[in-house]
C-alpha cells in the first residue's frame, strides 16, 4: 500500500467534491447541494490502475496483492484521497471555512480541482442558472496564492535581514519559511530554478512583485493541479468546457460525471450490470455482447433503470470514453511521477514468502529519483540498516545508489540478518541463511 501520496479533492462548495470522492473511493461522504456539506475532512482510499508485471511474466492467475487488487493484468494500487471543506472567495482572509480549508490543504501532494461546468452553482456554491465557471479555475489559485503570499510578505523584512546576517543560501532560507506547507528543499530549489535565480540570489533587492512571482511558481511546484470538469452531462456543460479550454489551454483537464460513476457502481453492486471502473462500457442482461456466464447472475433492470443507464451511455460514456473518475486519479498520481515497485523474495517465481506463494504480493508507490537503499528503508528500517545488496528483475546486482525506474522496479533484497518486515506487513527481506551464504561467497 502507498503512503507516499495524498490526492486532495478541492473546489467551491457543491461543485461535486463529495460525489467525486464517493465515486472514486469507499468513503461515504455526505452529499448535498448546499454550502459546507462537508464540514470535516473526508478521507477515502482510491485505486490507481497500472499495468501489473504478472501479465508479462505469465502469473496473472497467481497474482495475489496484499493491498488493492489485480484484474486481468491491471494492478489497482491503494492511494489516499482527501475531500476538504468548501472554499469561498475571501478564504485567505478567513471567510467561509477558508482557514480550515487551507490548513487541510497542507496534507495534499497533488490537487484535483473539481469544477462544476454545468453553471448551476455560483461562486458560493448556491443554486443558480447561467453561472460562468471559467473564473472558478483561477479563483482557487488566487486564494492559495493570497494565503501563502500574505503570510510571507508580512515577515519579508525580517526574513531578508536574517538571511543577510547569516549569509544563508536562498533555497534554505525560503524552505524554512515554506516548510509549514509541507515543502521539501528540492521543491524550493525547483521553484528558484524555474525563476532563473542563481546564488547570490540578492533577496534584499526583491520587491513585492518578485515575491508574488515566487509564490506563483511555488504553487505550481508544490500543488500541481488537475482540473476535474464535473457534471459534463448537463445542458450547458459543453459550451462551458470549451470556454475553460480556451482560457487555460495548458492546464491538465479531465471531463467527469461523478454521479454517473456512483450510479454505475450502485447498479453493479445490485447486479443489474457488469461494469469495470474506468471502462467506457457496461453490460446488462439483455445486451448481445455480455458474457453468458455473467448474464446468468445479472438481474433484468426495470424501465426506469434502463432509461437512466441509456442516458449515461449516450451523454457520458460514448462521448468521453468513460466517466473520467479513474482517469482523474491516474492523472493525479502520474503528474507526480510516482512509480510502482514490486518487492519479491524469489526472482524466478516472483513469490513474496518462503513457501513460494504470494506472487507479486507487495507493491509500493515511490517518488521519482528513489534509490535502492532508500526503498529498503521505506519498506522497513531494519532492511536498510542490515542491507547487503539488491538484485533486479534480470538477477543482476543493483548499486545501493541506483535510481529505480520502470525497467528495474522488481527487486529482491538480501540483508545481513533476518528482518522483521515480513511479519510486520512490510513485505519481508532475505533470511539470515541467505545472508550467510552471500557472506561465504564473498569470502571465497
């Protein structure tokens, strides 16, 4: 299971954030078309779909994930998702539930900005008609910018004075100020590099406009955002989507219908349809293409259900290739460059236990640039402490500083002593006998 990334589901009240969370996870968040339906943060576990190596190695029938699931060679890896309280204009000044929203935002690594493209809710989340959602996109970024900039600019003279007195590097000075937003030094360095800042940075000459520029760049690095264009099946959605695309041509966008996904999952659970999350198809008992064995267990839907299913098929699935919910999750994980890595104990059978079972059981999502030794420590501290060596999928040894990529992401570790990670759920390491054998070979 991944503990490395949290997807934040954000946006104005009643944009469909809670519906999206319910569609993507098993969290039963409250749903309502009125402001502040979600008072406390709602957490859920969503699933990130990615190709599983079990297909490549002919192990699909034996694949046994510890967390999530594997279906027909697609691995569904658990990822935490957070839906926070609704944001309104002036949140950076404490209006609405702004302070709570912005505080909760620190926990997220990437944002899904749910935008109501139907035009049926105004900037406060109140019901209306003909509202233009184009401004909602920049409005969220502006509130986050005001929140960070106001905090920094208030103290800027003191920050510069201390920076000059200590002769510090700009990245270190700024990281200390931005650490409260869950910021790491590489992110600050990336922002400064984007701005073209070199040492000496000359921070004492920066004016208000320069600091504002820093915050804008920092937001793009710290809070990468995907626009989730929700309620695509409403009458005015097409023209609103076109306007958003024209205004923000470089933004990452995913058209979605969270309510359609919720309904399809409900119909699947009640055995009216056969449906796989993220698919552009579903099958009823009467469909010609349905598998005969599947058709036997499906119940015939009544006219009301058929009518709603046909509407979803015509207005959502055929037009957009799916409800967009799974695609939004996949885009959020991949925009951060997260990589699945598989820890095994036997590179021939790909098993994860001493008995030769639990094929491809342990899968983790790791940040880009993670090395072999760093992964060992993330799996279990003892594995890093007693690390001897690691082997890649071809059986060749890997350097402890070697960066893990999609080409070497199946790894077996050998440690100096038997570690406790196997029993604690971390996936296990080599046994002490394996380590002793390794030591004997080295002596010879």
